[in-house]
C-alpha cells in the first residue's frame, strides 16, 4: 500500500515551519511522499528534499496547484482518500478498516479552512482525538496506528547520516564509515 | 501519574505556532499541563488557556525562566524526567519501563539546541524514530504510546465546545445544550 500525504492550502509566510514539520513527519513515519498545495514554496520543498537526501530513503516531494484534480485522479487510479479532521470518525474505530483495504491511500491534512468537497470526497474522515491540536500530531499518530508501530523500525537506505540510538548523548554515523560521538 | 511537558527555549518570533501546537498536543493527548521556558510569551499562553477553557479539562499553562531549577525541583519532589530527542533510546524499547514507574513525569521537548545538562539529568532520553521531524509529532506519539491509546477516549469536562465524531461533516455541541451541524 502506497501512502502519500496531501498538505492543503500551504501559506508560505505563515505556515513554513508547520508545513515543514508535516513533510518531515510524513517521511519519518513511513509515508512515501508528500504533495503540497497552496503557495508554491520552492525553498521549503528544497529543504525537505535536502533532509530526505541526507537521511536516506525514497521520500518524494511534489506540488499540485489544483488539489481537486489530484483527488479525482487519485480515486480514478484506484486509490482511496483519508482526510484527517478533528470532526471525523475516531481513529481507533476506523484504522483497522483503512489498513485492511490494500488500495493506495492519500492522507489529506488541512489547511486553515478545508472545503466541504474534501469531506465529501474522502473515503474516511478521521479524527485523532476530537480536540484542537495540530495537523503534525494528527498525521504522526495516524501513521503510527496505521503501521502498528512498525514504522519505528523503518530503515532509510542510502542516507549520509544515521543515528545510533543511545541512552545518553548523541551518536551519529556519517557516510556509513565514520562514527562519531557528537556530545 | 502526573505528566507535565516542559518546552525549552521558546522564541516568541520564530516558534509561536510550533510551541502552540506543542501545548495543544500536550493537552489533547492527556498531559496535565505545560511549562514554557525561553521567551515569556503571554499572548501564546493566553491563547492556549483560552482553548483549554473553551474545550474543557484541567490543563495548566505555566512559565519558568530557569529550567535547571525546575528540573532539580521536579526530581527533588520525587518526579522523573523524560527527554524527547532523536538521539535517545528507541521509544518502543523503553516506554513500558517509563509507564511501570508510577512517579510523576516531566516530558522535556527542545529547543533548537538542548544543553548537555538535560541529557545528563534525564532519567530517559527517548527517540520517537531516529529521523529528523518535529517535537510536535514526537510528543504526540510518545504520549499515545505511554497511555496505550487510552488518551483517545479522554473526556474533557466542563468545556463549552464538544465535537461529536461523525463520518462526514462537522457536529459540535456548544454549551452542552445546543447541538448544531456546522457543515
């Protein structure tokens, strides 16, 4: 099952850091790529691509001006749409159905205002708690539950940087041949 | 077990939205309160308190100029410290030990640069993936794993607003007596 994340209505000035966190969260928690909608923010996209290159894996970063065409195309190609919203069905009620369906998933995150069309087009509107918090945390916990924690062991091949988990300090392998204790 | 979140080194100009998301994530995923360190950002604190009041529960928002004193005091009062860092022990390896210890927990999130002292003072340095992403997603997934998903059913008493999860559209109860379908 391929998982892409669609970030609706990015505003370059206001959202740069949050959208960057959405992109990096998508990558770290096992999505295959992110598609940005709203302002075309080439600097942000280059930053995320640069992280993805240095830290490995095959994460893709794209831009689509028209999200409606993208959703239609995704569904016409046999994919399904999951829209994360605090108003949706509870994640723990629906995540196993979402996982059972082997079709590719487009996971949609807002956006200050999400058009009604997105609620209607989505195969699932899903809430990760029904409280106001963050599209970053919704996406992280949704992917964590979808992958049942397996994303925590995901290997990111081909990166220049790799952390060796350690109880204290920082251990990073650079270039796969030189290990250094930074701190 | 009481859970407080300490947000290190908040910078008012640069971090306002990310820190707001950290605070709201702490609340939505079941922490008892957040303590901000760095710039004293009264506007941000009022915003978070306002959300907490409208949406219910007992979430507390505080500020501490000196995080070192806070950590010392927390430990002297019998509490433990969990520092979330991409360099730490893997969350799925240590979370059950953290859960088993009934002592109150201070969950520390950076901060652009976290002083070595925090790594040393922490009872656990914990990584939620060893990839670069977001303190917001680390905090959300850590709390979700600590509470074993029970936070998803947490009730927030006394709020003015309450969402009724629904497969399509938005249903919100306002004032506990008037239900309206917004969209």
